[in-house]
C-alpha cells in the first residue's frame, strides 16, 4: 500500500493553482512595446522605420507556440505563460493522481486512473489554444465575404484602397476587424502595403485570407480593376464556405454511427424485446 501525506497533495495543488493564476495575468505584448518605440521615431526616417518593422516581424515568429498564440489572437499571452499553464495543469493532474491512489489504496486501477487524469490535465491548455485558433479562423471566414463586398462597393465609389479599408473596418466586427486594424496601423507607420497584407496572411494563416491577400496584392501590382476582383473574390469565398458546409453535412452519417450503436440501438432493442422478456420471466 502506498502512503501519501495530505500535505504533499495540498502543497502540489496550491503550487499548481499559483502557476495557472500567474500565467493568466495579461502580459504586455512584445510587439506592442516595439510598435510604441517605433512611433517615437521621426516621420522622416522611413528607412529606419522599415528596418525596425522587419525586426519586429522576425522576432515575433521565433517559435511555433508564438505563431499559434498569434493565430488564436492571444497577443497578451507569451510562450512562457503557456509553459507555466502546462506545468500548472500537469500539477493539478498530479494532485488528481495522488488522490486516486489514496482512494483506491494504491492498486493498479488507481494508478491507471491517476495517470490518465494527469495526462488529460496536461493537455488541457493546448486543447484550449487549438479551439481558440479554430474559432478565430471560423470567425474570420464568416466575416470575410461581407467585408469584401463592402470594400468592393467603396472602391467602386471612387475611394482609394487605403481609405476604402478604413471605411470597411468600421463596418466589420470580431477578429477580422482586429487584424485589418493592425494591418492599417503598420501601413500608417510606413510599411509597404503589400508587405502589410502578406503579414496579415501570415498572422491569420487561413486559406480564404491568404487567397484574398494574394488577389489584392496582384491586382494592385498589375493595375487591374480592383472592384471587380473584390466582388469575384467575395463570391468565390462564399462558394468555398458552402462547399465546406456540404462536405461536413456529408460526413455526418459516418459520425453518427458510433452514437447510434452506443445509445439508440440498445434502447430500441430494449423497447422491442423488453416486454417479451418481462412476460417470459413472469410466466416462469
């Protein structure tokens, strides 16, 4: 039998809770600090602005975790904070493991349940980050066609692309508004518009946004009719979203097999054969 002191369990739980609470404190984004420093540079030093912007972009792409945090829109969370969350969640899982060992008197079942709880708790921060990335990308996908329609109308009305982007941002909500606003801030700081659009595509890392950026940059470079390009792009993105919805609907019957086998079919058999079995038992 394994004897575990309750003080060890309480200490591990308190330390893990402290790590998780400390990691949730919003930190100032390194990019925001560098942009604030960049705004203090004189307006005439365009070359220095461009050099600092390139340094900002290169430093912000230093790790895969940082890229995923950017895709999720968690600009106030650093990779160190995510590491602390993982350690804290693992500590909570370790507490659950120790409690399982105490409840089951240290047998094999307690060890298995405790190890499984620790593994699940350790993966919770990454699962939450993945869900945030997916939700943000879906939000951008939903808002992109309307944004392109509004942008096409404003360009067709005679506004320049930068002015049209400002007007379209005011009519946009959610994650797409945040990303377009960040792109406009980079353009106002002196970054070339094509590079700002490409940085937007890198941050979002979503198929429809990448297609939009590629089309706008090429149309602007070749001098094509931007209004027609934007209208056609909006229709294409709507068609793609409809195709994805149809594909998901086609996968539903396959995904319903397991729930039906576990819940619906046993219930159906119970409804059909239950009275017969009850009658046979009563007659005997």
